[in-house]
């Protein structure tokens, strides 16, 4: 059972949190999605928290979890806070394979993506 | 003469601003790039500002400027601040075609992009 968690910062502005939830819903609707379950998690200011979202995946029977930091910049959150929380979960659940991907802003494809989106948004 | 401006929020953390500058440099190196000039602009906390970056494009002889908001969430900055600054420039330079694209987080391709990046970061 494979889960994907989209990890966002979280905002006091609920509309921003809802944008992330809508993104997750759009991901769920993709054809041939290689995940059985897609959820969101917020580092702060919104729910569910990262530990709660990871625990919910475990409770659903996830055997593999991919955690994707939906961040543009590699600040302390991306470099330390998120890896620490994922590592804590991983140590408490050794039977679940947890993979933390690089953050969105680190993608080597981002330059091409940006130019394509600027042409055809 | 076509210019692309990548508009980021700007951060007190210089490394974050440098990440945006590095992204622009990667875009400049893309083959078959449909822009003669690629630059960055920051809404606040870093230089160049959006008006300064637009003015620099005009000074270089730009006839067309594409402004791409490198933002994930559609907050006040994306909805009002950036459009207002672009509109002010546009009114002062009617001979230059200025196109403000939707922000990164609004792309309809983002769900597919996210799944692809989670699989092959």
C-alpha cells in the first residue's frame, strides 16, 4: 500500500491551505496514479501535522510512504524540520519504507518546467 | 527582444534569494530558449525590485516581457501586489508588450509534475 504525502508549510490564510488540499485532490484524480492514497501534511499553522499525516498512513496499512516537500526554497524547514519529523516516524515504524524526496524547488527539471509554464500556463 | 522575468517573494535568507538567481541561470542555459534575456525580480527583501527589473528590460530594448510569479500560493502578493506593479510599468511603457502569467502554483500541469518529481526527483 503506497501513500504520497504532499508536505506544505501551512498558512494563517486558509485559502492557501485549501490550495494545497485541492492540489492533492487533483493528484488523486490523475489516471494511472502509482499511489493508493494521497494526503497533505502541514509543518505548522494548519492540520494535519506531519506526524499526524504519517500516522494516518500507517493506520491505513501503508507499506511505503513517499513524502514530497511542496516548498520552493531550501530553508531550515526543508533542511532540518521535515527530515527530523520523517526520521522520527521512520524509526518508530521500521516496517514502513519512508522516502523523503527533494523539495520542489530543487528539481533539476524546474527550469524546463518554468519555461513551459510561462509559454502555456 | 523578448525578456523573461522570474518574480520571487524575496527572503531575509540570502541563500533563498540565491536559489532563485541560480534557477534563472539554469533557465538561461536551456537550449532553444525563446527569450533573449532572463532575469529575476523580488517583491521585497532582495534586489532587484520588480520595477527595477522591468525598467532594466526596457533599457535593454525589450519589446516583449513575460513575467512569471514564482509563487506556490495565490495570496495578496500574487493577486494584487505583482499585477499592480506590472500594470504600472505597462502603462508607462505602452510600446512594450508585457504578459503576466499565472503563478507557479496555479498551473494545471502541477499535479502531473508533482507525481513525476516524486518518482524521479
